[in-house]
C-alpha cells in the first residue's frame, strides 16, 4: 500500500500541529511508501519510506511576502502539479482536516482512480464539507460529536493518541491545575481562570498553569486580557506534547472548550493519569476520569475541584489511561485507516 497524505503542516516543533508527525511515522510502518504534501514544512526527521513536499508557505514567511490571492494561486498550482507528478507513488489519498484539498484534487484523483478519504474533527458543517462528502469514499472522525454531517460515509474511529510515553506520578499537594490548548474565546479559558480564583480564596497555595498560545488577532487580544485579569495564573506559552507532563506535578486538568468535538488534549491528560474536569458536551461521565461541571459556571467548577481535593480523590487514574489505550490509541487508529484502502 502506497499512500498520499495531505495535511496543513509538518513540524515536530509546532505546539499545535506537531502531533501529526507521529501520524506520518505510524503510516510509514503500515505502508510501503508514504508521500506527504503539506502547506508548510518545518523540522521533521522523516523515515526512509516517507517523502515530504511543501506547498511553500515557509518560503513566503521568510521573505515576509504578502498578497493573499497570489499566494493561494501559487499553492493551488503547486498542489495540482505535485499530485500529478507523484501519481505513480501512491494508490490512495488521505486528507487531514482540510476539505479544500479534496475539492481541488478530486477531478485528478477521479481520472487516476485513486481512493480518497478525509479526516474531519469539527462541529462546523459548512458547504466545503458537504461538497467533500460527495467526493470521498469515507470520512473518519473521532466521535459522533466530532463530525455532525448526516452521512453514511462517516466512520467513528477515535482519536490518535500516542500511548508509548511514560509519565511522572501526580502530586496532590499543593493543588496545581493545568489546561492545554489554544488560548481563544471558543476554549472559554476565562471560565477556568475565574474558577481558579474562587479556589484560591479557600486554598491560597493553589496554582494554575495555562499551556498554549493564541493564534488569531482576536485570540491575542483575548490572551492579553486574561493575563491582566488573572496575574496569579502561569501563562507559559507553547510546550511540545512530549514534555507537558514529563516532569510537572499537576493535580488536575481543567477544560471548557465549546467546539463540541472530542479534544485530544483531554485524552492526553487522561493518559497522563490526570483527573479531568470539563464542561464540554463531547465528554460524558461514562468516560473514566471525567468529572463534568456546568458550562460557563466557574463556581460549579471550583466547588467540584475543592470537594475532590479535600476528599483525596485527585489521584492517578489508571482507568483513564486504559480507556485511552483501548479507544483512542494512534497504534490502533492508523492500521484501521490503512485497511480501508486494502492495506495491512
């Protein structure tokens, strides 16, 4: 099986998209050859059977060039050129998240008789997704809530969480909360930090670390407001996933994302053994290690964390780790995707 993988960015050092390099490496174990086309390429030590092509965004960044329309034309022309020139190097196509690549490449792939699938994890159902659904063989997603398009082509396969890493034990004294992800209004970080402020009134030594960065201008303004409003919270910026839980004695993970999709940051926290407090509709109380609080209600969050802390319930959760291994491990996900094309 030879596979063409299309994604936004290939860079192990990227705190937001760096995880996908592990997907590529896993694909390389399951496929004879993997060709990757990405919008932007950074640091990545590719296996011998993987070839990575960039559409050139990193070059535009270095030159500090603008001109959005001309850039998009350049990307589109190079994309079509690559899927044609590399056509003998792949049997199937896996598009990660970006539906526009399905729309741009489908005609070529139809003529070449290449099987095309899409990975999509977002609650938004827009016109591009509806059109892409007509053109692909299958849409893989992490959960029922992660792709809300009504289609028989959707297959729920769980997230792809690497489960080979080992983690340090959790220390319950003092109370140290952590949240990981993009700093954005849709992640509702303010509710988490107001809840933390409530906790500090009764547990003054409590700490809270915010790991992540803003992406858009709106995000950056939001992050600036939060830093000013909550000076006792630790904003540490981005961290590579492998280093987040390596040496840090966090007590619990807090989460209030409003995206409606299963957030892999929550699954990674569960695998690290952390108890998770979340208001996201994507997570139910049937998942081991999950405690729900009312969305937008920092008092409810604070009350549930304080109660668990005083009762000694904030301990390492082996059941959460087992849940992630069984339902969301990368080593199980990739073979399942490859099997769709008639691979291993």
